[in-house]
């Protein structure tokens, strides 16, 4: 009898090894070369948020990337897109043969900033998107950022409420109102720590057809989406305070102070915007395999196509050389006169009206160039009107600039304001270049002398650059 049991056990182990070996052989993963990754459409920024599995992360000893969300800000369409990635996606190693699970790549390849940057490259080549910047945080940092935002409203199921009460060290201070002992489904205001615990739930309990890590990614998007919605009425000063909180709660990033400020400016302009959500892999494009643990072998071409459709919709992806020059670059051209002005206007994007006097000035400048380039106008009334609008816009910009100087003097966040100062001084220089350009133009018509005298007066009284005063 013992021999029979021994033989059966040996046969079982042998079959298990054969079966495991067959399952653990991944299919080839088709990735893109860096030069084949499409250029991101105009007005879109891609930020990769990574959270390591630790309450006390170390920049030089990072853990698994437990949470991975791509935040896409689309200024042209006025929307924000959140794309989460399951942690066990099987990916191709970029510099050697073999494969890795997405969440394990960093810890298996140095657990440092260099490994993070290689992981960013994996996202780009596997999904065909260009990542503009990345930020790495840990669980404590997410907790602190959520608390800096004042907490977050989250709608949970009965099962999630039960798990929070019975499987964690829940206290009454975590949520408002307090979770009941049972049947606790509903909407609650979560503090930062409770929100992190909620996002980390990894239960086999099925909710809307999702369980385990698939449901975790949905929870992460739900928290980020609710957090963004709660900031729809945020003031600019409060946004800068939140930026301070993000800076203080970041492990690793490739973002400079100017990059962080730009991101806050974009987020502020998009406050209250539509928020779309997606999860990778999409339904029906993956299979579970054993590769040193549970992993998903996915159809990357299908997921690339779905991700591009989700993020970029019907946008036509342009080659970089086809991208028209920006307003600042266009102003540096050497052509003068009506023909040059007309060509300049065609090259400029119509300035986006983000509510600033600067964008209004660029729009007015563009309109005036177009009007001045029309040699067949019957009278100068249209041109005079365009000129008056331009001068009004210029006055508005000066007011905006002076208000910024006062704001900077009173600011409690001088480092952040220094970053904004650089942007404002660049805008100031653009405006001055524009007026200099107009001064060189040959303006035809009965009001030519008026234009010239007005411009000369403006140029003489133009606000002194703060850098020159120091």
C-alpha cells in the first residue's frame, strides 16, 4: 500500500512539474522600438504615478510597484483620463532575455531610480505611449496627500465595508460616518489612511465582475477620480499648497520645480473637467499563467489600440516635423511686412483661452496680423478696431503681470513662485517681442501714423523686466 501511495505521489508531482513548465512558457511579446512610438497629440500630457508597496519607502531601495496609474491631461478636449494597470502583467525585459511581472521589474533590477526609468521605458514600448513625467510615492505619502486635500468621498459595497471592519485595524476616526458592523455599503468620507487601506483590499469577492487585483485597480481609479472631483472649486493658492504637499511626499521623480508647477497649472485649468477611466488589460485580451507567481499574458497590440483610442480618440497623431511652430517660436521669425505677417499668423496656433490675459493678447495679436495683411480692405475701420483690441489686451496683460509681482511678494511658497516667475518672464518677453515686431511692420492706410505713435509710446513705457532691476 505504501509503495502504491508513493508511486501515485511521484506521478502527481511529475505531472505537476510538466504542467507547470508548459504554462510558464510565455508567448513572444511584440513591443515597439522607441523611434516607432507615436508623437503625443497637441495639448496632451501623460503622467505616470507609481506607488511602491511600503509604508516607509526608500528612494535607493524601492519595493514592488504596487499601484500604477497613467494620468492623461487633455487641455484641448478639457478632460482627464485615468488608466490603471494590473500589477501582474507579463512584460519583456528591455535589456536582457526573459520576462518580468510589471510590479516586480523595479525590485528585480536594482530597486532604484534607474530601474524606475527603465520601467517607464517598458510602459512606452509595450503600450506605444510617450510618458512625459513620472512620480513615485509610498502608501504613507498617498495618505498624507489625501489628507492635505481634506480627505475623499468613496462609495463602497457591503462586502468592502465588512472587510474594512473585520480584516483591518479599523477605528471610528477613519470614516465619517462610522462604518456599521454589517450592511455598511454606502458613501463615506475617508481619511487618507483609510483610503489607502481601501485601495489595497485584494479580495476574491466579486464586484461588478471584478475581483482580486482587477478590482484593486478600479478602487485606485475611484479614489483618484473622487479626489479630482472634490477639488473642482479649488483656489489657486490652495492648489499651490497642495503642490507643496506633493513635493514633500515624493520618493522619486524626474520632474523639476518648473515641471511640477506646469502640472499644477494644467490641473488647475482642468478643475471640474470630465474624468474618464480605463483598465489595462481590457476584457478578453489576457490569460492567467504561472510565471514565478500568477501573471497575465496579454494581447499587447489589442491593448495598445484600445489605449490609444481611449486617450486620443479621433486625434490625428502628427509627426514632430509637421507640428506648427508655437506662438513664441513664430514671433522670432525674420520676415516683415504684410506678407510676412500673414505667413506668421498661419503658422501660429490660435491661442487657447485659458482665462489669462496672456492668451487674450496672443489671440488679439494674431487677429491684428491677419487684418494688417489684407491689402484689399476698403477702409481702415476693421484694422483700427483690431488694433484697439490688441492694445486693450496688452493693458490687461500688464495688469496681470503686476498682480503676479504683488502675489509673489506676499507668497508663502517662494520656491514654487520662482518657478512661476520664470514662466511669467518668458510671457513678458514674448509680449515685448510681439510689440517690437509690430513696430517694424509697414502698416498701410490712413491711420499709419497713429499706429506708429501708439506703439512708440507703448514701447517707451513698457514695464521693466524684474531681472534688470536687480
